[in-house]
């Protein structure tokens, strides 16, 4: 359905549907509407569709590597919410969660892990790829991610702000590395998506 140009800038103050516009989408009164009720129903339906069209816009993102496309209908300027469940890797006991938002050329993310060795330090990052990928690149500046320092209960939380807006058509993961001196060993990983 296409709305007249300028509709959203004047909606709902000055735009009115003409009887012809309403008649074009009328429901037959035999379809459960009393006489005159279909006109009100059609007008309300068009008003609802118009209001939704004005409050949400399609957002299309494409992964330039794979051509994969993601289309969302959302209100303009609203940050996109992302989540991950981190599963243990290679027999480790480390698991966790991650959540965050991305908008306006930046991403905020918070990671929480449990089941780690008290006193351990675990670097972590958002990576571009899948958990099965070896050497997936870090998203943003690696130094923007403060390490997870594990407390006496085996848990740790850290937050990062990176100057990169995530592309919803791409695959992202969050890796928890074994230690600052053993970055090649991953102890937990999870898909980070919206």
C-alpha cells in the first residue's frame, strides 16, 4: 500500500480519507458488518495502517561478503537490541550471557560469565563470524573490551562501548578467551544477534 507523499508529516492532523478512498477497501456488509459499519471499519483500518506506516520504517542491511539481507520494520532512531547465550567450549565450565544495543555508529554490550576459576582474567570480544570460525576478526578496537575478572563465586561482568554499529545481516559471536596470554583458546562462545 502506498501513502500520499507528505502523509506522515501531516498525520493525523490534516489528512482525511475521502469516501472514494474508504469505499475502495470496504468490506461487504454480508461479511459480518451491519449497514454503515463497514465504512467505519474501513476508515479505522486505514487510520491504523497509516499510523503504523508513519511510526515505523523499513531498515534493510546487507552483508557485503555474503549478500545476506536483513529487513526490519522499526521506529526510526530506536536502538536495536542484541543478545547471546554463551556455551562452554573445549570442556570448560564457563557459560554466560551477553546483551546490548547498537545504534548511531556505536555498540554497547555487557557480558556476564559464571563457572570460571576465581581470580582468573578472561579477555572477551565481539567477533565477525561464527563460533566454528577460526581466527574470526574482532569487531572494533580490541582495547575497548575490558577483561572479565572473575570473583570468588566464579562469576564476572564487564561492559564495552565500541565505535561500530553492527550490521544485522552479518554473523557475530562473543568469544571468551582463556587468558591474556592464551588468546587462542576459547572457553565460551555464543551467537550475538538481534
